[in-house]
C-alpha cells in the first residue's frame, strides 16, 4: 500500500467499543462522586449524587457517541482544528444537557449553577481529551514499532532458493515451456507476497504460497522430495502471519532433504482443536551432526519465534526437537478469525 493510500493515524481512541464505554462510565461515576463530596454546603445526599451522576453520564456518553461518528473527519483535520472541534462539541453538548436538565426535572434554572457546571465540564473535557489523545498517540507509536519490527523480521526471510530456481527455470524453457511458465508464476507470487506489508492473512492463502513453493522445489529436487499434506478438510478458518509456514518448509528442505542423497519426505500437519491451531513440520535429517545447518535452523526458528511473539504474545509457542533422525517443529497459536470475511 502506498503512502497516499494509507489511512491517517487516529487522533483519539474509538470510544464506542464496550471496553471504552465501560471506562468512560467508571470515570463519570468517579467525577460525580468528587463533585458531590466537594460541595460541603449541602452535605452528602444519595439523591443529589444520583442527579449529578445522571447528568455526567449523559454528557460523557453523548460526547463519546458524537466523537465516534466524527472520528474519520477528526483524523483528516490538523491536530489544532480537530482538537478545537472536539472540545467545542463537548462544550456544546454539555451546555445543552445542563440547560435542558432543570426543565425536564422541573427544577429552577440557576445561571450561577449552570456557569459553575460549565466550568467543571470545560476543565474535565480538556483534561480527558488530552489524556485520550496521548493514549492514542502511544498506541499509534506502539503499532508503528510493531509493524517496523515485523517488517524487519520478515525482510530477513531470504528465499535462498532464488538462484537455484532461476537456473531450473532456464533449463526448463528449452524442453518444457509450460512447466517453466508455471514455475515463473509461482516464483513471482512468492516474491510478491514477500514484498507486501506484514500482517495476518488467511491460512488458506498461506497454504497456497506453500504449495507454490513446494512445486518449485519439486522441479529442482525431483524424486528426492516428497511432500505430505496432513491438513484438516475444510482448511481451518484462521489467520496466521504472512510468510509464516513457508519458511518452515524452506528450512526443512534446505537443512534436511537437500543434504540427503536419497532425499525424504517433508510433512506438514495442521489441526484445529477448539480455539487452538496446531502446526507441525517434520523432515528427515542426516545422522551426522553438522553445526552450520544447526545454526541455520536456530536462526530461522528464532525469526519465526520473534514474529509469533509480536503477534500473539505468550499465547503462541514454538518448539523444535530431533528424534529418530527426524526434525520436528511444533507450533501452537490461538485461532484468530478474519473480522472482514
């Protein structure tokens, strides 16, 4: 996505989510209690607290609703204009509610009380809007750092089979043009995906890239490579990091199959159990320990582990172990479904 197509960063959080509304209600109740306790002249009264609480909640929730509806507009304006507009709207809503409340409740209009209440509303609105702005800027910064770190990690995914694939395609052109064309299309799709902005993609989309990658490697390795797909049918409806499984297969072939004269079988198994996705990649390894390949495995797995940590925190786990000349990478991660199917 180009810079021109990117959406502007939000200046305020989305205030109409359940968690945001709950937080605003709690803040409103605390403010009502503070206002009630600050008025020593009339003493504490549950009735008065109820009236103050009702007015405060009406003002806060009405402001939140209006700011939610105008959020796209506020994001497009400059910081100064959006701040002035948000503050003015909150004051206008406060003035209207505080003016109509005595009429609705059949209470006398007290201009001094109204002015005092408006002063409190102005101070509280300014403080709360400033807090929400700083909170959103912190969230924007964290999101930018997350995308930067993911982009950095993803850029380290080096499909080292590029030159081998190009040589294979060149050798195919003279006697199997269709196979060469298909290999070019698969290779182009793989690199197009590697250049996209990092993020979560459908598992089916990731598996399509994996199949394209295996098709390319089968041309090069021929009968030395056998691929076993042990995947639930239908494919689980889940989101995974882009270019997340393909490097595991690349690792299995590059550090396993490629160094075995007889070749072997790479197995990819994916199972969903409730809200957990289990992924395992198994490949044969040489009986002779080779430090350089072990180091390559560790680098690749460390990369994937870091990406999982950025997306899922402690909810995702990755383990690697060797058993009976088999190298097994096992991953568990929470099922995240696409919110915009």
